C-alpha cells in the first residue's frame, strides 16, 4: 500500500457496511474512518477490499471488540496474529480495544464485561497489555466501557483504574465520553470528576455516541444522537486535554450517511475552537511496568481471583449454564435492585447478539421459518451451543447440526441442508482466495493424471442434498431483491413464511457448486458426475483417481470433462496444480 501513514486529526466516523455504497460512490469529505477490526481480519472478500479502498483515501483507525484483555483466559494467539496481519495490510493510525473481558473458559459472551477495580486486576492486565503490544509491535489504546454492575471489592474509582493500567503498561486511553456519562448516572458519580482525573498525556482518542434511557438505568446502545450533557463533557475534555481525534459512533438504528456526517461536523466545529499546537502529534509516554509478561491472575487478599469472578458471572449470563450461588457476595445492588436483575442486561444481550449473527448468515432459513419461529430457534441454539470464537459471525457454525434434532426439521426435513448451503455461502464470501498460479495450470495437459493434484480456491465447495435447497435458497434471494428488502428491515414485513412455487415436501436430489468470483459469491446446480469429480478432487485425490471413480458411471465416456475444466479455469476456481496435495 503506497499511502503515507498520517496521524489522526479532526473528527471521524465508524465505517459500517450500510454505508459502503454511499462512501465508495461519493468519497465524502471526512477526516478519517474507524473500522471494527473483527469485521475485516477474518475476511478475504468484499469487506476488506472496501476497507483498502477507503484506506487509500483516508486515514483509518482499527477498533477491536474481542481482544478480551481482562479475561483470565490466555490471549488468543490466532486473534493477535490476524490483527497484526490486518494492521500490516491497512497501516492504521491507531489500534484500539476495550478495557474489559469478553469470555472465559474458551466461551465467548460477545460483550464488554466489567472488571473489578483492584490492584490485582491492574497488575494482571498490565502484563497482558505488554504481551499484546510486544506481539503487535505497536502501542494500543484501551477504551473505558459502559457497565451495569459494580463489584463490592473494587478498591479504587474507575478513572484511577484506567489511569494505572495505561501508565504502567504504556498503552494509551481511548476515552469514551458517552460511556463515562452512562456510568456516572448508573453508579452515581460526577462525570466531570472522572474527566478531570485522567492525565491528558495518556488520552489518544475520544468517542462520542448516544444511549437509551431504560428508566432505572442508562443503556449504551450507540443508536441515537449525542445528547447535550455528553457534548458538554466533550467541551470540558477539550479544555483539559487540548485537541484529541474524535469519533462519532452510531452502531444501531444506523442513519443515512449524511446524517452521520452532520453529527461529525458538529463535533468538528467544537474541536476547531481548540487548535493544534505546533508539532502537536499526541505521543503516549512509555510505561514503567515491571510486571511479568505472562502473569496469571493472583489474589491480592481483597477478593476472589479474576478467574472465579468471571466464571461466576458467566454462569448467570450464558443461557445454557447453571447459575452459581453467591453472586450477591461480589456485586453491589444497583438502584435498589438485586444484582441478579442487572446481570439480566448482559444475559439478554448475549441471546440478542447470537440472534443477530444468525439473521446475518441464515437469511433464507429465516425467510422460510418466519420471524417468530426463527427467534425461537436462535434462543434454543444459543442455550445449547456456547460461542467459542472471538468473531460473532462464526457463532452459527453448528446450526445445521443443531437443526437435525430441532422441531422444525421434523416437519421440513430439508432445513439442515438449507443451513449447510447458507453456511457454505458465508464461508465463500469471506474466503482468502488468491490469484491462480498460471504457470502450474499450463502444465496440466502434459502431466501424468495419477500424479497431478488440483488445488481449488478456498471459496470452492460442493454440497449434495436430497431436497431442493438450491431452489428454496434462490427463491428467497429473488423475493428479497424484488421487494427491495432494506438491510435491517423486519423480514416478516417483506416475505411470506414459505416461498411460493417451491416443492418443499418432495425429495429432489440437488448438487450445488459454491464459489466466488472477485467479491461475488456464486451458487449453481451441477450434474451429479461433476459433483463426484469435484468432491474427489477437493478431498485430495489425484486427477487420475478422481476420473477413475467416474469411470463406472453410465455415460462416463461422454462426460464433458474438458469443458468442465475449461470453465473452472476461466472462472479462476483452480488455484494451482501440483504433484503433492497439501491441506492448508
């Protein structure tokens, strides 16, 4: 990438899928964009291509939600590796995440869960920040999170905890002013005192966002404009810290891009009253920590250790767990309500996020079942299968298996296969396809078939079903396009529960090829013989072995093998040819 890296200045907005068409068509005036790391680090398809286009025109910050820096589990090495690879590809001005934990015991709750403000937690997290920064080869920023529970054994205010982690580890602070306000209301402290007690030299970025008033507490939704009280807090922060790069976050009920840009212009106008000092790049001072890099959670005598605390909270959040006793021993009542009541905010959020992930991946299945049945399916699935991946979009990888024993599949036996097709489409969409090795492909005609192995693009998959799942899937997509279905609109308003004209009760063998061309995923019905050939080649059989398998089929002599290979090569489905089959 040729673009010269520039420090962030001014005001940016979050880069969201809903705005991709507008941004790439208009290239609006914007100081910078912030991208959610997990949305781009596990994909080789359209999302990361769009991010590269944006990066070629604007500075970009990467903001993660799954580093889980405060978890008692080891930091996920795969996560760090993929984040480092994305950062090397995009060259972000800032890499950030949250001061929280997201899961424990290899089960991810996909939430920003609070930590106790203790010396034990500071010591442990400082060691983890050092591990992450050493691996990434750069400093990171950590963001304060909104919380709905507090710990009885916390020994310092939140701002002191945040400051100590940053000061000792050498990381910077991403100060979310909306989160400060939300916590101030929920936990009864003065938000101005929080802002006044954060050292200016540690702050590298601001976030501004909206929230929802749920009556007994404020809930951080990022789904509305910034309120006046948070704007006032922003003005105070600028007076204390000077100009700090500022982001407008809007992640739910996402408006059209011009409305988001309008909010950024308001922030920019306020920020402009605090001009940059000459040579005013924000430099985060180095930490002075002597904590060991792989420190395990220790008990400082003031509390249960972090592992026990996190396991206890997880047992009240994950719907398939048996709640552990003693939650009132570690959490304070909130607003007169017992802690169990406020923990339900996190429990409800987990199920809602699993449902959201399944909606994104299994659109035809949702279309067929209807919204009420799909919600029931998502709730039952969330209870049986804990998410074990940091990426929420991977949460549905067991849905086909789950459907085998679920009630709707007893009525509609094709549902597990329909789920397999949709999962294959999702895998193809994000696969890390590569340019074909043309030189090896040219050697194919002269090669010994018994020694040759055909390597296909990672996106290439085949699927066989005794049911017309391809017709059902295609019908769902066609109806969605014909009705102008807007992303995020309730499906029940746009679709009938069952696509018309599709025979769902009669077995009909179908063989499907899934692949990607450029950034678009293609599904096509293919003959059984072509399916058998592809399945054999994809499993690692040599070309000779795969063709020998076809020889016993009736009409094998007339199969258009040359045409099939020509089509696969013209579409770029074959990656290379070799005399050894390597499984990556």
